[in-house]
C-alpha cells in the first residue's frame, strides 16, 4: 500500500536512524500521528536543539553547550590521567560507572584508511597539544573499541606519545573483540578500566 506523502517521508526519516528498518519506522511514524500536537512539537524542538545548541569542548572534544565541558571544568578530577575514547557517548558509558575520575579526550573516530580516515581527520593534534602543555598528565589510557581499527589507533597513539615519557595504557580485554563500549555492561567496563595494561 502506498501511504500519503507526509507519512512516507516520516517513515523514511525514521529509517535514517541506525537499526531502524521499514517495519519499525512505520510503527514509529503511526505512533507519532497518534501523539498530541504539543508533544510532537516538543519532540521536533528537541531534535533541532540537539543539533544547534551543542558544540564540542575546546579542550577534549566532548559534547557541551558551553565552550568547555563540565568534566574539563571540574577541578576535582584527577588531572594526571587522560582516557582517550572514540566518541562522546563512550565518555558517558565510562563515567556512569563511577570508578574513573580522570580527564577524557574524544578522537572523533578511529584510523580507517579504507574509509579515508587518517590521523588528520581525528582529534589527535589537540591531544598532543594537551600533553605538551600540561605537565600534570602522567598516564594516557587508550579506550578505543576492541576492533582492528581501534587496535591500530591505539598502537599509533602509543607510538606518538611514549617518547614524551608519558605512561600509555590500554583498557584490559574485558571488552570482547568487535564490541562497542556503549553496549558493554557495567562490570565489564569496570574490570576493563581497572585491569588496563601498558602498551
């Protein structure tokens, strides 16, 4: 059956979301039709706000509404460690377990020559600049995902940072190969952070 254009477009829009196929998108579109107009407007406003009101922290690359994120502004955090992640969502997954109290740095992805992602496309220069200008940093914990690209990125960063005399560690392999940090359970994340190893 061919739906009217507005509902077809809404279904197509929902299908842009990761993991949403046509059936789920259709269900979501028809649910949206059943919602009160003010709720739909609130939903639309939240989408626009997330896109227009958020920016990246000038220090670490985390998402924020200000120039600097709340983690970078928190002087009570351990200034001697920086935990490097692929995406801002990884910070939330690790910080929610409350067993790491240091700083973070978001790369914005991983090295992937096949996809045209080299060192220049990642937030590596900002990280190296942070390490050069901050003598308090003693350890860099690399928490990229346990994928071939994540491992290659970890090795690349270790090779860049080790000559500066900063200890470089990697999350322990409590995370299974091919998994993403955001989907790991709390205990797996906790043991991975606590059992990190030098590379």
